[in-house]
C-alpha cells in the first residue's frame, strides 16, 4: 500500500469554513441617511441597532449583509479592501482581517447565533500528551487538546469512507486515530495497526 508521508497531516491542516443559517441577506438603505463605514465599523464598538448599511471611502453605499440568528442579534459582516469585520450576537464589532471566516471568534459567534450552548469557561482541555498515547483509545467525543510548545493538534477531519479521524504531531512524530479508535503511529516499527486505520478511513 502506498502511503504518502505526512499526507494525513496536510489534510488535517486544511482550514474549515463554518457559517450559520446560510449565506445571509442584504438589506438596503437610503445613502443620504447612511453613516460613513469607518465611523461605524470600529473594533470593540457596538453596531448600532437598525444598521442597514454605510458609505464607503469611495462614496459608494455598502448595504448591510446579515445572517438571521435564533439567539441574540443577527450577525453582520463588512469586508473593506484588505480587511474583514463581523459582529457577535450582542452586536459587538470584531475586526479579524480578510480571513475572518476562519477566526475562532467568528465560529463561536455562529454557534451562538444558532443557539448552541456556550462553552463552559471553567472546563479544562486535556493536554495532548495526556490524550495521544499510542495504543490507547481516542475518545469518541474528541475535539482537540492543549498542545505544548513544539506540538501541534492537527484537528478532526472526515474520513474518505465513513466516520472521522484526528491527528497529533509531537516529539515522537505524527499519530492518528479514528474517533473512538486506537491511536496509531505511521513511524512505529510494526505498522500493522496503522495500516488497519488507513484501510478503514481511506479505502473502505
């Protein structure tokens, strides 16, 4: 079996784009009544209630783009050249750059938008060293671990066949596992367990 080295790690590092409630909706406003965008979209400020759009620096009207939420205020986004802003469900404006859609805060805002329960701030995440032990079982509800310096949690991805898998890169190399499955290493002297994992996840 041909197993390109590091192929799984590269797959795991691909960004995941999340969104809430579809692609959002545009609403119009009278340009003579709209404020300037740079006077509204300020990091840390609160977007005014009833916001329908703003005037860009070139004088054009930027209509509001919003995603209706089940909980809290709608999420509104604004994408000036070379930058990106979004609002949280309390209306707070977050400046997060062009790649804002991959910002963890944007993901959390969309989860809150959909009515997902907020994460327990007192909950602690297990360290990667505690979780990723070759031969042990990866929890079925695994979502990530607390990586130390020089380590990298590679996240959770869908298998080509069925189920999901996750990976971790540490001092001992890369290790992988199906969720709820045995943690295996491609670099082990005996790759029987790794071969079985690869077969289940990528060839069916």
